[in-house]
C-alpha cells in the first residue's frame, strides 16, 4: 500500500513537471527483536500471555510461568529446534534512523531492507543464552510444533549492510543480559517507578 502511494505521488509529480524525489519510503523487514534498553528502565511489558520466545523465557525466570514449552525438537537443525535471527532492539532502532537518513540523502523511492544479524540461533541456543544471563538453568518441556512455524528464518542483511552502512553489532549475550536487567529490576513493568539508580546513571550519561 505504501509502495502504491509513493509511486502514485512520484508519478503525479512527474506529470506536473517536478522530480517527485521527495517521496520515499523504507520497508524495514524485522527479524526477531530481542533485548531491552541497556539502562534497565525501558523494555517490553507484555500484557496477558506473551507470544514470543524471549518474553516467555523472562516470565519463567521470574517465576510467573512454571516452564517454557519448546515447540518441537524434530526440526532438521543442529539440535532439533527451530532457527530464528534474534536482533538487539538497539540495532533494530538504529536501522530505522540510518534508513531515514538514506531516504533523505539518496531519494531511492520505495526500498526494502532486511534488519537482521544474518546469524541464526535455535530455541535451545536461546534457552542457554538467557539461562546464562540469569545465572541458573531455566525449566522447559518439549511439546509438539506450533502451527505455522517454519524451520529457519534467518536474514540476509547484505543490502542493508552495503546500502545503509548498517550492521547489527550487539550480541545475543548482550540482548539476554539487557532483557534480564529490565525484567529483574522492573517486576511490575511500567506500572512501577524504575530503579532510581538506573535513571540517575542514564541522566549522568546524557550530560
Ligand atoms: O513458547 C514458545 C514460543 C516460541 N517458541 C519457538 O521460538 C521460536 C521463536 O518464536 P517467536 O514466537 O518468538 O518468533 P517467530 O519468529 O516464530 O514469530 C514471529 O514471526 C512470525 C512469522 O513467521 C509472526 O510474525 C509472529 O508474530 C512473530 O512473533 C520459534 O521457533 C517458536 O517455535 C517456543 O519454542 N516456545
């Protein structure tokens, strides 16, 4: 829809003898957003039952949920669990700002970019990485596959790397550590004041 809109605006501008190059749009293909703001004061605060792997693991870690249900261990991956491309939310956020800069400076029209790391991780990789951040093993149970899930969704971010000069830089370990800091320190999510020392540290860093 946005593609049609931009193309129509460009075509109209051309008819009117103008370049139309001010009409641009970025189609940003998110892979699996992970982590939280490193300050520990901003993060995902799911209402009701979360759907995604990391928020569910976080609830297991704080005891809101007894265990994680692993949806299938019979995929043709190294450990049988499905593969996704988990990207730190700050890398994802930066992908937006560099894409906007690109639209402003290059006027490409409508252009799509994959915002992923290019590295796939299995469900077990994620359980291990998040367990390491928490400092203890998190309980899980293997159940059947979830309808609609596929083996592997890993990005090819080459176009974003080349055209936007953007690359995901933060590791899975950082994403897990940041998510855990947020979860552990804000058990009521946004329905509580964030820890004062985190806010002060963030403000100091801004001066
Ligand atoms: O309790 C859970 C939740 C997830 N998983 C597994 O963990 C992986 C990641 O699952 P997510 O739900 O976090 O992410 P998906 O990539 O599967 O799903 C995302 O991509 C989908 C399209 O493929 C939809 O857009 C969906 O809304 C979006 O969250 C998948 O292999 C899934 O099977 C589990 O084993 N147990």
